[in-house]
C-alpha cells in the first residue's frame, strides 16, 4: 500500500513523510528529489531554464513511476495534487493524506528561503494557497498541522487516523518486500 502526502509548500510533507516511513518500516520517496535526480538539476534551475510546463510534465512522469512501488510513503510537491490526472492517479494507487496548515504558519516557515519558485510575494502566494485548497480537500484523510507539535507527535496522530487495513497493508508488504 502506498501513502501519498499532499499539501501546500511548507506543510512538512518531506519531514513528516520520512518519519512516517520510518515508523511504518516502509521506503520513503520525495517526488521533488526524484525529479531533481532524474533531471540532474535543482527545481529552481529547472523553472528558470525550462519553465513550469516542463517541470509539471516531469512531475507527472515521475509521479507515475511510483506505480511500480508496492509499499511506500511518498511526499508529493505542493502542486502535484492540483491536476486532475495526478489526483486520479493517486486516488487509484493509494491513500492520500492532506497536511493542512494555516497560511500564516506556511508563510512563516517558507518565507525566509528562496528555493521555491512559486513561493513569491505574499499576495500571489496567498492566492495560490486559496485556489488549491479545494483540490487538497479531495484527499482521503486530512491531518491538521499544529505549530506546537513536533514531527513525531504529528506522525503519531497520523498513524492513529490511518485505516487499519492501510496500516496493515503498508507494514505487511514492506516486511514481505524485505524478505523477498
Ligand atoms: C511547488 C512546490 C514545490 C516544488 C515546486 C512547485 C508548487 O514542492 O514541487 O517548487 O507548485 O507548490 P514543496 O511543496 O515540497 O515545496
């Protein structure tokens, strides 16, 4: 069973995903990292050199490559789960979990860095956030991100919310995968 983490930039998809994978003893993949290693460049460079449409195409391709994984936790990019065909793919492949955080928290976390091409000025970033929420809400499960919680506390809460069959399938297949 695969678990896909979705949500806006800065919601903690990579950090929570890595920790969740450890907790479930399942492999972890970060979609942005898969794209960067396939393209041998950073996302920032890719946007600058080849533009967003090229990035979205590669994002779509690399997302599809997760079809071959039996069991994994996958952190998607902030825009992945806002395209119909990606949403349909994720819905058919596994369980989607939306890490939902207030804009003020995301802004505070990401605002200081400069490595996200779509985290721009406050007005356009807030507009992007607002326009994406309706897609994120199509996820199977929503976890509210609270500022005062550590990643492990959030993961503990997330694990309790996972349907038992998902938990068992993710653990069982990663266990049998290791023995194969
Ligand atoms: C994007 C989010 C980024 C990365 C790219 C585009 C977006 O991922 O995929 O910069 O469209 O929101 P993170 O959400 O991991 O920052």
